[in-house]
């Protein structure tokens, strides 16, 4: 049914077809009768072989042959010669079936089954494969079979030799360059090159990249009344509950983060053992970002004293990447905590509504220079000799690749070549960042992505997403650059905000989020008027209490899955998105739910709380909002929003005080 | 852009209905259970499932059940895991899962515990780790460890991981880029690099892209145009590529607005669908949010309301 040109059928074809139908019908009924009566005679096998020759997809017929072979081999008169001839016959039946359809799963499987009986030879099989692969060099059935045949052979000859990764990668780069320069339009080589680049840039061994609080930070905890002595947007933190989070972020997903692999020394903590929680949406055991909560007993501590907290990540071995590499040296950081007496009643939340209007924000002006929380951590990573060599090799390799592709692109216009150059330039920036902490190439990369968006419109959203990541990397590259986006909220009297610093990344055409590891300190975030379709990654921003996502392109409640991990979130604006406008939900399986067997919905709970509203209609909203403690929610301007939904939300979020600008009773 | 050439397809189906002894329909006898699933799902997406005689279908499905608990592709054929899945899907479409002796079916097929909400019956961790072992350096999946990435296989692996709540094992950006590069100049999708596009990949590639939230990386408009171009607008019918031969199996329910659907269902039982084209055609358009079609679930490959009924219904 594939690749047949469209043309009118001829009458003589119809007559021939009728005869074939007649023959096939009779073979099928004879065969089924033999099968049901377990008749394995020579005649029965011939009927079966004829049937398979015409229709190799008839799976019951292959089952019959296996039963027949086992029946005949178990006969008392069976000897090595007769076994050989029985199995030879099977190979012939497979070959004639493959002539009819060389992609027949049943036939290939039968051949493997015969081979598993210890029959045929590797040479024989490779000869057969050569024939089929000449007919269709991309036949994946044949390639998989070849792999299966050769694997058994290779394992015998395998020699255990160890090469350093660098040597192997250099050889592979040379190989793939030949392929790319010979035929730049063949995608396969580019996919391989991308993988090599990934292998080059990513260190195998996991690395701590950031934390909150960061090294040298002085964190102000407690009531907001003493705001005037606020240190900076990065370090001031108000909290009422007697605990504060400690967040560590690695360069890749790791497991094994616990109270023995990370030691925390402080007089503050009253808990004996800290519990570390992975910040992953689907509650897996591995995550790039981990959080624990430290208690502080407010009664006995003096407010004038700054209490040091010392954290050693990798204190004992056990933090391990998903590819099996252990974090191998300890990163130590120390921060200080200054406690303020709590004068306000924490229950007083919700006095006034937070307004996100531009008029409420003033650009933050930095009073004094403090250490940069983003570079301080990088400086702690001490490299051993091997790592220094290897990082030098990486930088050289990337520089070579950049020069090579700049040369290629000066000669030809190649889409994937441009994309590769953009990725290489970003890789160089990442490699340089620990020392320079500056994105040298981001302007050039953004230009490449703009260029690609214009020349390859079907994939423009891909380039846009990549561009967003580059832009965020640029914005977060230095403290100076970040401060340009830091504002103070004018409404200092509202008890809803713990901290009046707001990071405003609005109106930047962002289509996705990134660089979260540098934004762990953010408590109030304005992402409105972008083109966000996803907020993946936001789950790491544990300090967030106010979030504006209005006027974006979020298209379902399940897209808000990351918010479920933000237990401090009080104010949320998701107005003017596309929730309810789409019949297909692209985050249906990324957000834990009964559909992916990763979360139960308690049915009895639903009936009493939702008061007659069918959970089938609102299960997504139920999953997202029931665990949040929101005081203020804006949801209007979405197709899904109506009175019914609002009354549902009020029931499942009892803490809600403001909904769509109106005060609830 | 073209539109669904509904009237033409109706005429085409009428003309082939006369050829009940079509060779292909006899060759495909053994996968009638699949054919029924493709046809019935397509009908449901078009909002026309009510025209089918439920009891007739359910009793035929149950006649295909083997004493082991599994289902064959047709009456008298051996039980097979694929047809057991199709049989359960068919029953789910009609909200008739209650006719099954669930434990008996589960003994036969572990995979089904997923759809029947009996996940505790299988070793999920082992299943996940096998699938992850088939992952390749391009982010895709082959059919065995080390096998070349293939869009059909990727759908199976991504779908299985989705159902088992394990999509975090996938590098969504890497796989998403490989998948979005399946869209070729004409707007159609191919299944592997440097191969020709085919309508059926509108299902395999699209559903995978949707499950990992990267479907916006291809052009929906161009793909819809390509899919609609695969219709033979003169004589009706749907083919793999524009200007290739149409066939009845690609077409059967590729169109809405049949007045004679119960009769069409009968002919479905008689002909079978030879491959996935019809359901790929309609389901692909459904994934692209084409107006007038019900939404289809990218992992369970059943209409969204059927899946929601199973999980949230009672």
C-alpha cells in the first residue's frame, strides 16, 4: 500500500484477483482446520507453507509451524540428520515469505527462532542479509537482524581496552567531519555531531552549580517591618513559619541527596536529620534541584546576632548522576542568617490585593556592592589536575569546531550548520562562564536564531524557544545585568508580599523559561506579556510567593504542573492565556495524574468538596489547585473560565481571598 | 488549503463496497480485530459511533477470546497480545469493559493492566528500564537496544513511558528536535532521516511530540495541508502521499457525514482495514485540532472522552 502511483484498475486484473481470492480462501480454511485438530502431517505443512508464501503476515500460521517443528523433533525416530532437514525446511519457508514481504515481522521472528535452535551459520545469514539490504538499504528489520547476528559473534571477540574519553571523541569528530563536509544535507551526521558536542561539554561527574542561600550571603529572616535595612533583592527573605528553605542545584539530575551526603552545621536547626526532597514534577528519585527546610526556634535567639550555617555538599559519597557518576569532591558554602523578631500576626495575610500594574513598580537602585551570589559558588569548585587538562581539551575542541563550521558556512548556506554553530558558541560560553561569567557570544547566537527563524519557518518555534534560553542566559549572566530587571513594588503595605523586590521579565517574547539555577532567590516574578507555552523549571523557585503569568500562551491547567511544588505561592495571575481553547493537551502526560498512574484522586473527597460538579470536567484544575494555598488568583480571559469553574475553585482552595479582582467572603 | 472531501469519499466507499471478494480483504482476515479498532475509533472521533450496533460488535469481540484469556485477530485465530489490546480498546469505546473477566485477561497481557488501571500487576520498574535501554544518542528509540531510531518505535516507547509516569527519562529537547526534523519541505512527516513522508507518520510523530510538549516545533498548517492533499479529490479516498494510489482501507472513515454508517460498519467487518491510514488520517487531523473532530488521546490512542471516562468516570 506504499508508493503505488494513483491510476485506474484494468478489468483483466479483477479476474486474476478473483482466482487468487478463491485459492487463498481455501488454503486458509484448510489450515485452520489442521491447526485446531493439531494435524502436523507433511500435507498439512505444505498447505501451511503455501499459505505463508502468499500471506506472510498470517501469525497463527507461524505459530503452527513452531508447534509442528517441536512435534516432529520430539518423535522417537528423530535424529540429527532429520532435525537438520526439518530446520532447513523452515529456513526455506522464511525465505519465500520474505520474498513476498521482506518487512514481515512474523518471518524475521521465525528465522530468529530457528537460529535459536542452533541452526544455520553466521556466513549464511550475512549472505541473506546482503541480498535484502541491496533491495532496501534502510530496511530496519534487516539491520536489527544483522545486529542480532553480529552481536553474538562480536561478544566472543570483544577485547577489553580502555581509552580516555578525549581520544575516542577526537577520532569521532574527525570521522563525522568527513561525513558532514561530503554531504551537508544528510541529517544523520548532524545528529551524531550534536551528540558528540553534548559528550564534550557535559562533564560526566555531577557538579554543584548554585544554591540558595549562596556562599557569603547574609540572609534576613523574619518580619518585614525592618525593611529599611534590607540588603539586596538577592538576600532578603521574610518568612513567618519558623522554617526557611535551603536549595541546592546541580548541573544534571542526581540522586542520593540526603542528610549524610550533605552536612549542614548550624545552631539554628533543631531537627536532627534533615529531609531532602527532589524538586521534580513527577516525583522521581532523581532531580537537578533539591530542597530541605531548616527550622529556627525564634524564642531563644537574639535578633542582633548573625548565625552562620555551613553546608558541605558531598560530605560523604553517594550523590550520583543518572548515568552512574559519583560527585567526587566536597563543595562547601557558608551563609549567615540574621533573625528579626516577628511582630505581625502571620494569619494577617490577605489584607489587600496585589496589583501588577506598571505604575506599582520602581526600578531597584543598588545601595552598595556586595559579593555576587552567582559567581561566588563557581569559585569554590576546585579542579584536580586531570580535570584541568580535560577542561582545557574541551575549550580547544569547541574552538576548533567553531572555526571549522564558520568556514563551512562561509561557503554554503546550510540550516543545520547554522544551528550547530549557534550551539557551539553557546557551549563555549558555558565553558568559559566559571571564570569570565560573561556571555560573550549571545548577540551573535541570537542573530543566528533570528536568521534561522526567517529561513526555516516551519521550525520557527523551535528557534524561538532556543532564542529564549539564550536571552535568559544573557540576562542572568551577571548581577549588573539582572539588576536592570529588578524592581521594588510600591505597595509596601500589603501583607501578602513577604518582600517587595520583583524580578520583571515581562514583554521579552520569551516562549520558555531557563537559567532557573540563577533565579533561586526570586520571590516575586513578573513573566506577563510573553509567549510562554510552558513553565517547566519554575518548580525550582521555592521562594516564589507572587507570580504573574498573564497574557501568555499557556494552553491547559496541566501546563501549570510545576506550581504544585511551590508551597509558598500566594498570588497567581494566569489571566489571558489559552486555557480551554485547545482540544489537545500537550502536558497531559507531563503532569502527574491517574492517567500516568502517578497520582490518585480520592473520589470520596471530590463529592463532598466539589458539591455536584463532575470531576471528569475539572480534574486538571483539581490536581493543580487543591494543594496550593493561594490567597489571590486571576483566571479571567481564558476560554475555560466561567462561573461554574470559579465556584469550583473557591471550594477546593479555601484560602482564596481574592478571585479575579473581587473580594470573596 | 483543501478541505475534507467528504462527499467524494462516500462515493468511493460505495464503489468498493461492491468488491467484497477483494484479495486484500482476504489476506487481512487475521487482523480484523485491529481493523475494527481503527474503524470504530475513527467513527468515534467523527462523532458517529452511535450508529454502530453495540451488541453485534461486543458479541463478535467476545467470540474471538481464547480460553487462555487472550484474544485472536479473528474467530479461530490464535490469541495474540496485539489483538488482545485491540479487543480491550474496542470494548472501552463502547463502555463495555465490564464484560471482561479482568484477571483472566491480565494473565494473558501485562500491557493491558495499564488501560485497565491494574498497574500493580506488573513490574513497572523493569519495564521502564528495558525501554530506557533502547534509547539512542539522538534521543530516539529503536526496537532493540542499539536499533536505529524510528518514529513508530518512538511512539511506542514514549507512549509506554507516559502511561507509566516515567517521561522524565526522555531528553525532551533532544528527542523533540529529532522528531520536528521529520517534517520535510512538503509539510509531510517521515519516520527516519532522509526517508519519504507518509500520512501515517502524522500519528506516530505527532502523538510523540504532543506527549513531550514539543508539538509547536513543527508547522501544523503545512502538515494539515499535506494530509488533506493525500485525498484523491476527484475519485475520493486517501493515500500515503499526494498522487499515490488511494485504497479503501486508508479511506473508510476518513470522512464525516455518512448517512449509511451501520452499513459501513458491516462492510468494515467484511473487508478489514489493511493498515492504519484511515485512523492515521483522522487521528492525525484530530491531534492537529482540525475542526469537527473529537480529541484523541496521544498515549492510549482512544478518544479523550473514553480515556477520561475510564479514569475519572466513576
